[in-house]
């Protein structure tokens, strides 16, 4: 029978006997755990030699002697010689020191589990019968994949005195466009404070007792002001909760993530940011529009349509080598077009308005600067939408216009 035990090796002595490929793989793992390692071997492979030199490890340059295990918490033997490995195991038995025998089918008093990690969770796989490392590795990888996609119950069940906040960029909407880290943090969350945009479908997969707070904003309607959102983040984290602030796109691209980070840090609350696919890139991409393209556009200018139109924006609109991407700009389109025309921007500059990118309701209206206001009104363009101005918005840039799905080309 085998009992799995989690052992902290940080700051503790580990002896590695043998200098070959197996030692190299295992040595990196022990060093990653913070173990104090010394190596016993008459010769070292280049990979082991590099680790010894890089980490300034003690190398005892000779064959193993029983005295070498003195003071060790754990010994690992992988000499390639069954009789030599058996000698190491025997020396450890006499000193009651745990020993891992890496020989195929070898038996020591301990085994190294096939291990996978997700945040602060560590899962190990060993066999209770014969040693079968390939089977253990395949099972570890299968469990690891489920952990990474947030399919396993990762939430803490024991209260902690101090919580934390993670600002998670959810991307443009589909759950499979979220990052692996974002999915894992959602699976660990006690409280989710969510916007109306982004991957809201994933909220239905959370445990029933996860508190979900909707702070979604719409144009001209902010039911929960930003200072109250900041206060919610801090209050729940101070109550020992793991808080995820789930946003559409990326937290630092017009997501006010910087303000939320500042509020958490000022309150002494641990906070991290997980990037997401920003709609600046991903929504045009969903319509087959590259915001840069060799020979067409070498630069990108991004603006918030609700902000004042600056001279730099007018210069970008006038430059045929620059793509201008407008977020939250449906209501501001007439004002933007009027300013551009007054600045002498050509009326035939291509424009694409992509509504609800990466959703089944996605629609793209292709037009020009001179016709943009009329065509948007005729198509009844609605938020959320991303407006792209520049030659990359031409319908035939990458494919014939007839092959582009979801287009309302004018």
C-alpha cells in the first residue's frame, strides 16, 4: 500500500545520487521547491553540470558512500546501476531517511508523484502497485487540463483571514477565448463582480453559493458608480473572500482597471491583473479585419468615442497608413465624422462598424467616412460596436467581399 504525503522541501537537504538525465529532470523540480541539494556522482551530464554551476550546488565527485546520506531529509538515486541504487536504498533504510529509487521497477521507501499545479493546488498521481510512470503522466495531464479550464472544484472551503482581488480580462465574449488563468481564478472565486460585456455565460457554471454582483454599465447609465465598485472589491477582500472582477476585453484598455488596482493597493488588499483579448484587436479580427497589414497600415490609433476629439486623433484619421479604432463610439459617430471632414480627411476613407463581435448576432456594416453616419442610421447600428477607420476596413482587403460572412456592405 502507498500513502501520498505532501512534504515541504523548502530549505531542507536533499541528496541526488547519479549525474544523468533522470537526475537532471528531478533536480530542477527539487530546486523549484526550494530544496538545498547536493549531488553525488563520479561524472555529470552536461545538463546536470549546468544546474550545479548555475545554482552553485555541492558536487561530491565520486561514487556513493553510506555517509553521504547524513543530515538528508530525502535521497534520490538514479545511477543506472541497480546494485548501486539498491546500496543507496539500504543506507537510507538504516538511517530512516526517505529514499526515491528512480530505477525502472525499482522500489525505495518513497515515490515521486507525477505532479500538476493550478494556483496553490498541487495534484499528484502515483500507482499503488507496480511503477508505471507513463500511465501516471497521462492521468496527471488529463487532470491538469480540467484544472486549467476551471472544470474542477477549486474554491477554498476553509475561511482565510485575508482575501484578494483578481481583475480578469474576459475577452470579447466566448468562454473559450478567455485565458487559462482567468478560467482558473473564476473557479476559485467566492465573489464575482461582473460587467455586462465579456464572457457572462461562464457565470452559470459557478457554484450556487458564489456571490455574483452585476455592476454592468451601459452608455449613459452607470447604476453602480466606479467608487462604489472600488469599495465592493475592498470590502469583500477584507472579509477574507477571493474576489474576481470580471471585465470584457482587457482590464487596462478603457476598463478602468488602473483605478481599481489603485484602490486595492491603497487599502492594502493584494491584487493582480489577468490580461484579456482586447476588443481593439479581437472584434475587428472577428470580421476579417487586421488592424495592421503590411503595405496598408503600419500603426494603430485607439480612442474612446465618448472623449473629446484631439489633434492626434485627427492626424491619425488623415494618415492613410494608420488605422483608427473607436470604442464606445456609436453615439459619437456624427461628431467624429464632422470633425474629420472639417480637418480635410477624404470622404472615401473606408469604415467598418462591427457590432457584437464574436457572438452569433455579429454584424458588420462596411461604408466610407462620407457615408458612415447615413449608413449607420439606415442599418440601425447599436452598441456594443467597434468602429474601424482606415484602408484595412476595405471589404476586399483579404477576401472578395462576397465571401465575408455577416457583412452589411454598402
